[in-house]
C-alpha cells in the first residue's frame, strides 16, 4: 500500500465511509500532504465509493483545497471587505515584491506560496493573513515582511 492509500484509509475509518465524509477526508489529506494530488483523489473516490469526477469537482470548487504542489509555508491574505478597507492591497503588493512571487505563485526556493482567502473571521483586526495555521492580524506592509522573514529562517 502506498502512503497515500494508508492515509486515506485512516481518514475514511475516522470519518466514516459515506458521501458527507468527503470534505473531511479531502481536508485531512491537504493537511498532511499540503496539497491534493490526482492519485490522492482517485484513492479517495475508490474508498468512498464515489466517481473520480465527483471528487475532482468538489476539490476544484473549494479553492482552499490546493490541487497543485505548494511551498513549505502557505500565506493566505484575507481579501474580503474589512481587510480590503484596512489596506490589504498594500500588504499583498509588498509581499509580492518581497517574495518575487505573485498571488497564486510559489517562490523559487519553494519556501512560500502566496494566496488570498475569503474572510478569516478577524475582520475587526484587519488586514489579516494566515501563514499555515497561524493568524497574523493588524498587519502593515513592514510587519508582514518581518513575519515572513521569521518563517523563512526555519
Ligand atoms: S474581512 Fe478579513 S478577516 Fe474578515
């Protein structure tokens, strides 16, 4: 059995072998593997008795379920209204320049992928970004660079 088969089987055992476990299983794979490969989606379809098209469709609908390989650290800057008004554009522009990668791209050293996300639930403290699972509120462009620099040391 491949690693991905073992992982999917474990997740299916944990969440149950029914259709409404699909999201939980997809998220579990992304958490572990950082993205959803085609192989993983095929295994998930088999284990949950769904068509591969069903699984691909769900995965591409939810844009936070990455289906291409990503960097070691995933930066997600909130693009929703409160963060927009608080200056997320400046933060994004500064990060793009600093990382030499545009939104949707991964840095050459593979350390960071820069993405945007919908409201992260910290609207009163915008602009906000998430790096992996950590939230960074009240950003300024300078603060965002300092934080990213910290991450690039590990
Ligand atoms: S609008 Fe950005 S966290 Fe809600």
